[in-house]
């Protein structure tokens, strides 16, 4: 599994590099204009690379499973964000270098008197600034995720379209047929991905809805939703993965939310998600009724024990609602009769709110596991670990022979908790490459 993912990742990374650098061939190949300043060529080449990246943003955000599999969805979305900033800097450098080259280019800043080709270029740059700025400050601006996602897609589409029109109207770099075909190819890729993500894929999801079969209250203000596929087909996923859930609306609405799958991967006839009340959508999830239709897009994610079958020992560390992917792993291991040694460190604020604690006691009997609760605000008669999970607690329960290559660690919980525990794990003796985390930073 690891070798296959590594090879796929290398090939995809190489293909991506080729696609973003190919536009530079527009400058390197073909007739040379000796009178053309080198700074002008640099300005245009940076813009071409930036535009190629922006066009490919529709690919790496399109939830293509072959693309997500080698890297994991959280890493792909993190890359999408960071490479988007890089593309912005590359494109923005284009007019700046032109102004440095010749101050007469400054007159084109007047959008009312500028040539039509320049107008499209200016509008593309302004839209790019807006798209990147709002994406970076969405949470501070308190913009709802679904609203931002809808307009982010529209503005990005218009921006890339205007940039392509700018290139074709300028004409200097599409004067030869093969160069024109190159940019037509990028336009087709861009339009094709747009149609796939906005029309074809939502239609596919609508044809395969899930039916709600149970809505169950859990400890910790959490509701477990059980769902069966309406077409009766088997569900296959890796324990620890997640899916995007759309309820009360269609897949065209952009009102989807990512949740971990909590059920066993061995149960291929049904799927469960346990959802905590943390916002407007999750607060009303309990209102779902039996036989309601919902839509699931997944599975996604690389946070799974199945990606590391060579592991002889497992350390699982859930915090709060981060227990959901861990429960999927434990239920799957129990159903498989897997008796590998497990150490579970479950961090929660209060004992009464510890989700699945009764089932975890049952799982002790089916698995070769040691379960350690770390309660931040324990009851007066509490005999277990209290406060925050730290390196001292980890060292107390984990022998030194668990720090080697035979052990894999899986950590999921609130971001501050994960940041602190990652440091504690390193202090305890675990190498960074052995610690795997799940962060929903893309939502």
C-alpha cells in the first residue's frame, strides 16, 4: 500500500510540475524577438505559471479520489491553499515588473481608457486579490462556509476566464498555432473540471442517495446518524476516513459538511456518523427523521490504520469529538479479530460527557488494548489521569520498546490539543513520521 501510494504520488507530482511549467515553452520555443526586453519575458512567464496553477486549482480541489489517495485530503487542501497564495504572488508580479520595466505601463491602470485586453487582465488581477484575501480571512470575517464556497468557486471561475481572454486578446504569445492550441487545451481542462465538479458529480451523487435508518443520542451532546445506501450496494472505506454529508438539500447546494465515519469498515451494508453540536448545521442534525434522504460524498482521507498494515503496535489518541475516526478503527479491529497490542489515550473535559465510554468498556473484552482516560475536569472521586495529556503520562504507560518503527500513532481532536500532544509525543520519544493526524482545516 505504501509503495503504491508513493509511486502514485511521485507520478502525480511530476505531472503537476509539467503542467504548470509547460506555458513557459511559449517563451522558450518559437521565433525570438531580439528587441524584446528580458524583464518582459520574465514578467509574462511568471504570469503564465501563475495562471496555469490557478487553472489547476479546479483539479486539486475537485475531490478526485485518485489524486487524494496518495497524499490524503487534508494535505491536498492545504496544498491548494498554499499554492493558491504562490499563484497570486506570481500573477501579481506580472504588472509590477512591467511598471519597473517602463513607467508608461502605469497609464493602463486607468481601466476606463485601457485597451480591452488590458481591461480583462486588470479585472482578473483584482478578482484574484479578492479570492485570495477572502479565503485567508473567511473565518475572521465570520463568513459561513457554504456561502464562501459558492462565491469562491464563481469568482475563481470568472477570474481564470478573464485571464485566458486577456492572453488571447493580447495575441503576442498565441501567434503560432501550437501556442494557441496549448492555451485552448488549458481552457478545455478548466471548463471540463468545472462541468465535472459543478454538474456531473452532483448528478451522480443525486442518483445514489442514502436513507436515514436511526438517529441516536450519545454522551457529550453528540448524535449518531445511521444511513443505508438506497441502491443497496456495499459501502467500502478504510477505518478512519470521512465523507461529506448533505442533508435537507441537494448536492448542488454547496451545503455539505465533512464528518468522520464512525462505523466499522467490516459493516458494508450501513454507515454511521456521530456528529457533535458545534454550529448551525450540527445543531439541527438531531432533527433528521427515519427514511429522510441524505447525500454522501466519500470516502476520503489518509488517516487510517489500513494504510500501515505492517504496524505491530498501535497508539490511538482521541480528544473530544476526535474519537469518531478512532472508534471506526476500534470497531473494525474488533470485527476483524485483530489482536495487535493497542494503547488508547482518550482526553475529554468531563467524565460524564465521555462519548462511547460504555462501548469502549465492551471493546476491552474483544481487543488487546489498554485504555487510559485523561479528564481535564475530573469528578472528586476520580482515580485516573487528570489535566491535559502530556509526555509524563505517555511515558508512564508506553514502554520504550513501543517507540520504534513497529508502532504507529493516530491522533485526532481539537487543534490546540493536537498541537500540544504532537510535541508531547516527540518529547516521549516518538519520531514525527510515526505520528498521523486528522485536521479538518479545509472546511
